[in-house]
C-alpha cells in the first residue's frame, strides 16, 4: 500500500483554481524605444534610428509607446551627444496619433537623487509641453510619499497618471501589501495602475492571483510591466490576463526577450481569436520588425551579455541591468574574477537595508556597497554617501527593518528623518542660475543642468563648438573580417618608425571582439600578421588629439604611499572638490565627491592634517591606485 507524501512546511501554495476574467481587448504599450534598447543595448539607440520607422509605429494602434525617461535622458547627454528634449519633440512630431509615455522615478525624476519640488514641477510641466501624454511614476522603495507630488503635478498638466508598484519578492513583501498600496494610489487619483516587475520575478500563478486580488480592490485599469529575464514573463502575462489584466507592456521582437520584455508580435498572435484579442494587425509589424532587426546589429558592441534566459535571477533576484553594472565596475578594477563574491554579498546587503526592491536607484546603492564590501576586504569599511543617506531615510521609508549595527556604523550620531525626504530640500531652480553656463539658453537646458550638472555642462560646451562627437560604432558587417575601408577607429595604412627602422603597415581587416580584445590583420612590409588589441582609448579617425603643451600637460598621479595620500575607493569622475590648499581637516572630513556607477560618493580624509596638494580637478577621471589629494 502506497503512503501519501508528507506535507512540506513552508510557503503556502497558490490555488490552482483558475476562473478566467471576462473577455475584453488587451491594450498594448510597446517599449522598444525606451526599455527595449535600455535593457539590451545599454540605451544606445540614437534618434536617427527611431524616426525612420516612427510613422509605421504610429499607425499600429498601440495604446501608448514608451519613448522617454528611465536612463534615456542621462544617456542622451552623456554618450549619444543628443539633447533629450529635442528627441522628445522630434518623436512627438513624427507620431501625432499615439500617446507617448515616459518612466518617471518619482521624486528622483530621471536622476539618481531626490530633487526639490520646484524642479519636479517644472520638469513635469516641460515634459508634458514637449510631448509626453502618460507618466508612469514609481518609487524604488514603494514609499507613496515620494510619488504623491509628481502625481498631483501630472494631473495639473492635464496628462495621464500611471502610478506603479515596484514588484519584488522578500520576507516583508506580500500580495496583501501590494493590494493595500494599490488602494492608496487609487485614492490619490491614478488613472491606471502599473505592476512593475523589473527583475522578472513575477511567477505565472502569482501573477494571476495578484492581478485578481488588485482588480477586486480597485476600479482603475491595471497595466503589467514584466521583464523576460527569468523566462517567465510571457507565461505570467497570459496568467495576468486571465486574472483580469487590462494593459500589457511588450517590445517588438528584435528588441524582446533577454532582460527586455515579451515579444509584441508573439503576444498579439497568442491573443488572436480569443476574448482578449488586441485587435492589432500582425501584418503591420512586418516593416517594424525588419527595421529594428537591422538597427540591433548596428549596436552590437553594446549588446547585453544576458540575451537569453537567466535563471539565476530566481535565487539572486539581481536584475540583468544591475548584473551588467556590477560586471563593468569589477572590470574597471581588474577584479571581475570576484563577481561571485559580490553576487553572494548583494542579498546580505539588501537584507541589512530592509529588503528594498532592486530598481534604480536602490539597485545601484546596494550593488555599489556590496562591491566595496568585497573589494576592501572588510564589510562596510568604506560606506558610500548613498548608503549613509539611505539609512538616514533620505530616499524614503525602507520596506523592512534595518540592521541597527550597520545603520549606526553608517550614520553615526545622526538621526534618521521621519518626514517626506523632499520636505527637507530647498528650492533648487533659482539657486541653480548662479552656476548655470551661459550656453544654457532655455528652461529645458536649465533643467538638464540641474539634473546632471557635469555632463550637461560638457554637452553645452560641445554643442556650442559644433563638436558633438558620438561614440564610435564598430563596423557592422554580417560576418567575417571588416574591410579596411570600414575601419573607423584607426588609420588603414601608415608608416611607423621604431629605433630608427621604418616599417610600412597596412591594415587588411579585423575580426570580432572576444573578451575585450579584437584581432586585426595587418601587413608589415607586405608580410601578413595577426595582432590582438585591447583598446585603452579610442578616437574617431580624422579627429586629432589635443597637442601636448609641455608644462601644461597632465602628469600621471603618484601611487598612494603615505598615510596622508588620499585615493578614491573606486574608479570614477570627480564631481566636486570640497577643500582647498592649506585647509585643516579632521579624519573623516569629506574632501571631494566622485561619481561612479551613476552614484555620487564622498571621499573622506584618512587622517587629521593639512591639505598640501590637490592633484585633480572637477571632471577628471580617477582610479583607485592614484593619489588625488595629499595631507600632512
């Protein structure tokens, strides 16, 4: 006689009883022009590759197109040398029939810190005036205090509010908690409600029950945004639809899958001839698909390593974008071999911080702190400014209990705030004017500068000079070595003299980059050779480097060798120098601010002493083995 299996303790299993929701057409938002390429191509798609297909996108019949916000604003200025406001206006003009949507990080807007209310109000007003119809607003901590003001301002502009819940899995998150948040957001006047599953952790049956319970509690339409990272998003989308979902995010197939979203065409086809038929014509996608298939090849050098299913996220809960950032950060420090240690450290840091959802900016805060914990050899030996501010409550209310020992170490004698973080911020726009470059001529320019002062200033200067040089793209051929005429990063033929001996060099072609190295096929005095290059710095052909001015040329900074030699804890860019020569400082006094991984951190004085040398200026890139300030 066979015995019945014993019940296993643990999480209550969801019911298998499925009652399909009443049939209604599912509304589709395509995210290819924002989250699709942000997830798969490091947000590098240029406006020139969007506009040729805009008319076709506009004719599909989407509920909305996500085109702006998230990382696009930063990347436009920093890497693409585009004005993000001009991109928005161009897309608005090219797609007059479809609602344009953006992702707004609540009080963080499109940046990585909280901005004062006057900045928030003006940014939203200008975004609406320049073409945004739908504002998807979220807070990384699900602290409603951080989205309330933005929701109110969008309403004042007569635009559509879509408040979002950042979905995650932890001991302190539950369906009941998400349902209660949905009720609060409805009470605040949201027009639609989004479940934002940024890591792809929403399982199919959980999706059904979550949507079903939220639908029973609120009357506003529900929108699902689920990344494909874990491989569950298509299944979860279908189950959410059966639970009563109204709206779904997808991405056109060449920019779908991996860390992106379910394919638009696939989901449309899956729902055809069902009560949930989208009403969209599959044939209308054909030219769009072909366009983006070609465009993706153009940006192959920015391809995410996570283009397939990453099942590890189901245990690590680390989104693909965060994983790529961690890998890049470790590579900069020649410590990529320690990524397993960092990945093991992330869940520990997250627990100590009260289980924040891992989405911008909390993903950067947790990831950077975990990296420092590993690389310094002592947990919390170096604590970033953002980590300190997090424990102080300056990002909002943590979802779960904070580790009191770690918090004490981070904030010392300071007391955490209890109020809405932005209530402590003085108005910024008027104060910004005194530092505003003369080249910033519009309110949009002022907003760009307020959000990203350093990179905006660089952009304005380059714009004025007519020198908006784009990042070079690798030659893109279907396969095989590139022809010499396709090489953009080096001369094709030249003479080189070594110890008085002159060699004639002819570049015949190149292969695909592997592990950061790219093979080049060259002829040295007509003898064919293969060399492998790992670029340290690349420039566009025909653009000369600035001449060495002798005395004015920058010297290599010395390695730290004395107790008073100050080195940054990680590679980054100097945002601000906080001290001057001969200043007397105490150990722990902030000396400068550096930006790394899109986060700003203070570099403190290691000893009491006097500042005898400052070896950096604002805008300089610095490394961990360089002395940036000297104390005696």
